[in-house]
């Protein structure tokens, strides 16, 4: 018993500082919402700092996150915490598209499941097509190198949408799960999978729910 | 314990002490001045025309409007620095002027609320993370 105690004590006294560091560093590194006067951009002597809303006042009320604005913007939207307008003019055509895309099917990282649905809640098709990505699946070679330089997905992710430090939010699907899904889709539609898998394919559409009797 | 092992042990404990000190410093010292993620500075023309740079907070606007309102309806291109926004456009109801008209949002007479940046700020996106992305431009 005494031995266990002394071993525990020795472990704690030696490892505790390291544990504290490991816990404290990420917490400290996480950017906190700053008051307007302390954002490094606005002139603290100017009139704006007295008038403008501090980010923490609004953002602390929304679904929390550990990166970017520390807000899960999609969750905040879906849970009705925010009600952003889709258009200013009544005659603007709002376009949405629901189909998921499976990207990076032949890469080393897990497959990317790109949800068109979530993106078109915020954006119009023309924000990405065709100048950033061609509409045809696989026609645009998507590269992490370009994304990290602020091209392709990096136009928004890393600037206003969740940052590129959050790898697994995009690389979210195990390769075997993606393949199983595509195989199932191929069996349902009768269109066989190509012998050589392309880098990107549209995910099969989810089965329409049974009509209620 | 051999001498070398003792030295290695001292080295490891020193390292732990240093790490601990760094951790403590991070935990106790208040966070340095930092822009909010997605803040944009517009200063292509402002200071040349004798006004302070404009600071545009994405976070405030996206609570109220989806991205497509400004980046599709109003015609703001997505890439920072690719929009030539002049005060005349805004007064005539283009770009920011579509809302900042005294009806939806404050009107152009409130110069200082937008032209609020420190002198000499370069245009670009601020508050970004440690990637080479637009946050670091």
C-alpha cells in the first residue's frame, strides 16, 4: 500500500507540471474574444470603440466552438440561434443543392465528405462555381497545397469559415465506409462503379423516406 | 544511478520546469491584442483620401445576413482585396450602401463607426489562424 502511495506521489510530483502545461497551453493558445478597444485594429481613442458591440457579447450566446470565432455557425443557424437573411430583394432567386460529394477517394487522408446542403444555406452556387471548382465531379484537381495558400476551399476556410487546423471536420469519412456507400449506390442505381476509382464522386442520394400510411 | 543517468534526469526535470513556467505564463498573462476571426481591413483608398482605414467585422454581419447576400446579391467578390469599393459607390447604394442607408443600418454620415482603424493598417483579412491562407495575407 505504502509502495503504491509512494509511486503515485512520485508520478504526480514528476508529471504534474507536464500535465498542467499540456492543459494550460491549448487553453491559453485559444484566442479569446477581445473588447473592441483591444482588437489591435481599431483606434482605442476613436468614437467607434464606445459604440460598437464587443464580439464576446454576441458570440458567447451561440453554439460554442474551439476555433475561428469560437462559434459553430452551422449549429447556431440550424438551432435557430441566429436568423440571417437570405436576400435583400424579394425577386432574388435563392438556390440550394443537397447532394454530398465524396472527395479525395484515392488520397492518404480520410475521404472528404463535402456537404452541398450546408454550403448552400450560406452561399450561392456562383460563389464557388465555376471559377473555383468546375461543376463536373473530379474535373477540378483539389490540392491541400493550394487550399493552404488561400485558394479553392481556402478562400473561406482559414479566413472566415472554420480554419484549416480542423482537419477532421472535412476529412471525416473512413475510406472503406465511402467505398461501401458508393458500392451500395451503384447496386441501387444499376450503374457500376468504374474499375479505376476517380478522385471525386457524388455520394448516392439517400433513400426517400417511406410515405406515411 | 550512473552520472550520465543523473545528468539526463536533471535535464528532464529542468525541461519540465521550463515547460511549467511557459504554461503558467500563458495561463496568467492576459491575451494580447487580437482581431476577431474574419475581420477585414479596407485601406486601398481610405488613408490616401484622408480617412482612417475601414474595419469590417464578418462575425457581426453573418449573424444578420447569410454570406450570399453580400457575396452574391451585392456583388462583393470573395477574395480580400479584389473589390474596388469607393465612397461614391456606397453613397449611391452599391456595396455597403445597400444596407448602410439609415434604414437597415446606420447611414454614411456616421463616418467614424466604419473608418475606425489605426493609421497605417494594411488592407487584408485579420484574426486568421496559423496557415498560409488568406488569414495571413
